[in-house]
C-alpha cells in the first residue's frame, strides 16, 4: 500500500504524457484516477497509524554505497509523513479533477496533467524520505516541476520570465540546503535521519571554522537548512518568485500554494526539529523571518488588485505564521496550520479560478463585482474559504491560527511575546484584505466593460465538485483534528517524529488573548464592506493623502527593485562587458573571425598568382627548381 501511494502518481504521469496517442480524455481520467487512488490509500495509512500504530521504514533499494556514504531509497512512514502524504495526495487529486474542466480548451491537456502528477510524485518522495539525499532529490524534483508548470504557457513572455525567476530564486535557497547537507555529512558521517537525530546532543559543542570565524556546527547546519526552507516556502527576501508564479494556470497555483512546494520548507524545519532544538540562535532566526514575512505579505496584499496575487500573498503570510510557530518551538502547531491551510487555500485558489473562468480570464478585482447571484456556488465556496482564512470562529483557520498565537504566548519568551503581537495584527490585516477581495469580486456594482454580466456563468461540475470537498475540509478539518494534532495528548500521536527538549505545556491563557483575535476578525467584516463597497470614496481620498506609503505597498516594499539594482543590472553590465570585450573583442577577433580573415587574405594573395599563362607557371617552377638545387648543393 505504501508503495502504491508513492508510485501511482508517477505511473499516471508517464502514461498521461503520451495522451495524444491514447486520447486526451482517457489520459486526463487516468491521471486523476491514479492520484485519487493514492489519496484514498493515504487516508488508510493515516488511519492505520492512528489506530494500530503501524509505522515503519520500507527500503525499496540500496541507492548509494560508497565509502562512508550509504544511502537507501526508502519510504519512511511515521506520524509526520503520514499527515503530509494525506495533505499532498488529497489536494492534488482534487486539483487534478478541477483541471479537467479548467483546462478543457487547452490543446496540451495531457502534458499539463502529466506535469501535475510528476509534481505530486516529487513532493511525495520528499516527505517520505529517510535521509537528506533522497529529500534533496525530491526537493529538486519539486523545483523542476514548478518551473515546467509556471511556464506551461511558454508562448507568454511573462510566464517564461516567471518560471525562470522561480527557478533562479529557488537555486539560492537550494544552494544553502546543499551546504547544510554537506556539513551534516562532515560532522555526522551519515545522511540518514535515524542515525543523525539520536546523537545530535553529542555534537552540541562541535565548532566549525567558516567565513573567518568559529561557529557552532549545529547552528550552521540549521541556518543553512533554513535558507533552503526560505527559498521553497517564499520567506522574506526569497519570496519574490511566489507572486510571479501566478502566471501559471490556476490549478498550478493551488497545488504549489496549498499542498506541495511552499509547504516543503515548513516540513523540512519540523522534520529537523532534533537539530533545531539544540540551536536557539537558529530558532530565533526562524521566528524572526517568519514574523517579518507574515506582516510584510499581509501589508502588500492590502493594495494588490490581481485576485490570484492577493491569494498568493496570503499564502506567503500564512507560511510566516507556520515558521514563527516553529521558531518558538511549537512544531506540531505549525504542521496543524499547514494541514488546515491546505484545504482553505486550495479552495480559495480554485474558487478564484472559477471566478476567472466566469469573467473570461479577467483577474483584476476592480473589473468584477455584482455577480453573487450569477455564481451562487462559487460565491458560497469563496465565502467559506474567506471565513476559514481569516480565522472566523469555529472554522478550520480559527483553530490553527489562534493556536499559533496561544502557543507563542505560552512559550514565555520575549520573542514569543513579539510573535503574539505580530500574529494578532497580521490576523486583522488578513481579514481586511480577504474581505476586500471577496466584496469587490461578488458585491457592489458590475464593473467589467469587456463582457456583459449575462455572459458570466457558473463553472462546470468538474470544477465545482473539488470546491465542495475542499469546502468540507475548510469547515471541519480544524475541529476534527485539533485534539489529535495539538491537544493535551498530541505527543501520543506525534511520537518521535517531532522532537522537543522542553515541550510547551498547555497552561492558563488569559481571556483577552482568547477573545482579541476573533473580535478583530469579526469587526473587519462590516468595516471592509463599508469602505470597499458602501463608501469607497473615503479610501480613494486616503490613497491620495498617503500616496507614497500606498505606492510603497503597491510596489511590494521595492524588494524587486532593490534586487534589480543590486544584482540584475550589475550582472547584466558585467555580462555585457565580457561579451563585448572578451567574446567579441578577443575570442572572436583572434579566434574564428581572425583565422577566417587571415585565410581570406592568404587566399586573395594566392589567387593573384593564378594568372592562367603557361610562362608564369614555368617561371615559378624554375624559381622553385633553382631553390631546390641550391639547397642540395649547399648540403
């Protein structure tokens, strides 16, 4: 069963790729079937683990055996990987089904479905790995598939640029991850989790000389691993690829943001909790970066107008929540939020896709509005997703987001106190920009000048059914799994898959902390409706008065412009210099161009000797004979 869960998506990917030969419809149905079966089996594995404790490490084959490096290709099933498998396969299956309707007019449907299945397989390889090398293989596989899917519509220049940007930015993070893995092998002499994690405490005082100074080896390892996590999970400074990734088809956005790529970084930190627990410096870095990302992305989302980019920045912000939860030591809460987030974020992305489909590929929320009666099902599902994202009481996001804030408070650390403040304020901003998206999309007056309101239409059943199941997850996932994941006896479930030196104990939480976030979230609803629907002039006036600040947010804190000035333009100038002076000026001049020019000159000179007169040739022969005779006489 474990083998089938992992390899069925790969089988689906390979066969679906040849869709033109086997038929487009069959290829789509086949890929959906493979991933759906994998999803069903993942639930069975999860249930079997909870009820019977059936976990284990299944070795597929011996991969590398060279000197001290012994690595197997394995399937590690433990509580953490079983949760991740369930999230990845279930969301992926629904995205596959949704894609049948969404991509119905695309001529390359089999290739698209094949890439989706390969994406799923790569992520599964990552989460079930029992060593860092297999994890890195899955990590790079996810990166490759993201490049293929973001740039799927390769005839669009913007899609190509977005794919390249995602690839390059992630290479920065991946380089950090690779260095971290190298140091791990240097220190521990192995890459296998079960051999490394039990002995980490023996190496807490080990030092490494690097960058002209001595540092704790464990801290160095954790920092470099986190750099890798920052790239994949789009944390502040390495986040710039994520909004641009919206150039890919909407199902890709849902899969990247909900279940696969961006969750890989969070999973890595939690999987490596036995390492991070012995480095308070690294944990502090994780928490600080997470807090900055949460507030940064939420502030930027306030002023964006592209429906997918707003949801993308909300993903970035929620990932910040997960990281600062892990940074204060609440790893299980981070995974709980990852779990609930997968459902409502996939719901929001696919719901946005349904809206885009209705508006004939329009993505600007300023050109929407007034269609709640025309799109009743999409409206309902987007409402559920919005409520869950904002943390409205009793929905899934409420349980996980509030738990992050509460555990940050219970950590009783100065950094935890800052995390509480950031978490509450970000929750309020999240509610504001989420309801802004919702109200401007469905309420108010109809603002689209390209198509008539009567031309807007509800999505087909293949797109609505996945929304229904994701809506169920967004409604009940938090309530159903809260006790298992973060309850008083949650460690009975997680066992050794998550490691704590000092577990954060459930303790008294003041009433104000329990009430403040839900109150702010609820207050934001009428507030948003008033300013974004009822009286928009107030915000327009405010925009004019605070235009520099508004422009600062609209331009995403000018991070892209900063990178353009620091890295892109200088690199282009250096490249242009070496191209003109080195390639053209030296290599071409004295190489191909120079040789060809010299041969041309010689041939022209030689051509002059070809007069066509016999006496000229006889004369030359005579001279040659004279030279030859002279040489022979002298020698």
